[in-house]
C-alpha cells in the first residue's frame, strides 16, 4: 500500500494501483506424526551421544502409502561437542550403503534364476579378485546355504554375484536399474542427491566391480532411497514415492491432495519377494540382528557396516545402518537408521539396530490399532464389562457385585479387565516412573490420577472411556508435559 507522510510520525494510506489487499496464507498438512517424530529424535540422539558419532538419521515411513511419519537428522559439532540438525542427511547424503545393499543383489539374482537360497556356498575369510582381495573377517569357514550367508551377512554374496554375472556384468546392472535404484525418487524436498549405479562400460568399472557392488561398495544411495527398496519388499513388491505432505488447505477448503504415488508396480516377482521377506525375518530371528528381536511382534530387516570412503580410499571410520520393517507378518511401517562415525561400536546391529528396535517397540506399543478394545457383544455376555483401572478398586466392586473373577495381575496395582462368558479376568498393566502411562480403556478419574501423579498436564476431550492419548505409552516424559486424552 502506498502511504503519504502527513506530519511527524503520522502516515495516511493512498488508494492507487499499487494497493494490494493481504491474502490469507494456506495451511500445509504434513504426513509427520508429532509423537512418532519425538520417538525417532529421542532414540537417535541418545545413541549419537552414547557412540560419540558424527552424523545420524532416521526415517520412519508408512508401508502402504509411502507417507513419511518421522524424519530425524543429527550432526555433531565436534568443535563444541554439541548435536544439532544441520542438513537433511536422509535426503541429501549419498554414501556406500554396505551390506544393506545385499538385498538388492539377491533380488536381481533370484529374479534372473541365477541362484536359489538353498544353493551351497563356500564361506571363507578371503575372496581374491584379480589383484584385490575382499575380506570376511568374522566368517566361520565352511559350506553353507545362500540363506545362511545372507542372514549372517557373509561377503560370499560378492562371490555369488561375481560368478553369476562374470560373462555379462551389465545384466546385473540392468537388474538393479529395473528395480529403479539408478533414479531419484523425486521427493518434493530440495536437495535429493542422485544415486550412483554405474554401467559395465563406465571408465571406473573394472573386472570385479560387480562383486564389490554386490555388497554395497562402488554404489551410492541416500538413506531414503535405500529405505524405499525395503519398503517395496514390505509392500509386496510395490515401490512407493516417499511423501511428506498429505494436503494443502485454505481455511476449510482442500486446495490440493497428495495421494500415494507408485514408482514401480513390481520391483521383482511375487515369488522372489516372498523369499526375500523370509530372508529379512531370518536376519533378526537367527542372524546378525538377533539382538533386536522384539516381544509380541516380529521385525524384519538387514544390518549394514561399511567403511567410509576418504581421499580416494577408505579411512578408519565406519557407517552402521539397519533397514527393515515391522510387524514382519503384516508390515505397517518401514524404517532406516544410519549412523556415521560411531566411536564405541561399529556394527549395524548394535549401533543402528538398537535404535530401530527402540522406535519399533514404542511405535507398536502406542499404535491405536494394537490398543483397540475388542468389540463387545453385549447380548452374549453374562458378566459386566468394566473399565481398566485400579486393581484394588476393581476387586472391591467385583466382590460387592458378586462377580466371578480371576486375578492374573500379581505384579501390578493397575489392571486390564477382560470380560468372558463366565468371569472377569484381571491382567497386569505395568506403570513405570518416568515413562508415559498407558491409560487406554480407563475411565477419566483413574486416567487423570495416573497422568497427573507423573507431573503431566492433561487436556481432556470427550467423556466415557479413554480411546486415544497423544503421547505414546512407554515413551520418556518430563514434568508439565502436555498430554491430550480423548474419551468416547
């Protein structure tokens, strides 16, 4: 607006062609879940500090849609010894992924009919290729199956790919390109780095490049690009475009909707995909990641430990990663954790796998779907339905009403009640100090007492029984933290 100075500090607006009325801005609705974001950031930061690591990132993605639910990027300022978010490492930082890339290699070889997971392979300490040697320092030499080799992350995978494609290495490269690993994902955030999958006629391709590529060297991928491959396996072979925005609104009007986008309808055959799912489960059940086996649900994924390239060679720093999905039998979320330059440990299972497990445990425990109460068929019930809550008060009421009851909650003062045809069963609900209590299924009085006794500030919506809470049960809490509970 054009203004005319009248006197002193007084100004008068002048109507002219330059005048333009302000236009209200629009609202961007992201796919980020603030609670899951908090879980991811806390888990990553804790491990970064424990390991005195240089860089780290986590991405949590919805398997079916490709919507990113959490993304955390942390870099250490070594001069100050502080940790902060300096760059979007998950989108920008392309590196040699190491053993997590073995999934892509076996995907190609299985689809081409070059190998079966029941084939016998000879695991050794050293694999010579011309004038170079690939080492497998933690190998237990002997004859094993391809399945065992993958679960134990043996570098014999390099020998398998080398032998299978020795006469035509470009066939292996073309298989990787058929998946789509050579192309950007096209995410709607600036700064995505192009992946690097070199052709056999590339000037840097030598006689055994495809052996090195097979185990995640001489290729470059960002964490988000690698996650998209694992998400595709979890999604029965369908590769989704990672997205960060669901819709744009102007007031109550939806201006633009960002629906799920399929990048590749089928990265491999259904038969191959089923085999790969079994291999990824085996890594956690029997292989290099058995230290992160979860209780109540299964995790599937792959560990990766790779030397970080420096000055045309490899320095003494490592990159530790874990990429996978959960629950393994019905995948809902995929996740990748990449930590560079850990000091105390170097292996993906210990450094990044434990971060993955912490995130998976808390996401699974706090999932509304997993916390839903069973549908009540009232006309089939002989005994009353009761809310979860105080054990002593529940027992007192049940006793007064002469309700047959089975007390299976010996370890807790708080209980979950299960109504059966001939009795009500009490089960433990453990409440730990310093962790967000699970108040799902409780009445308002018990829920308020539990939350406020932990020093939390409570916002209440609705009445009846708690059906949702804004902070995931089991996550770390701080005094006066706000938690919203919804009752129906």
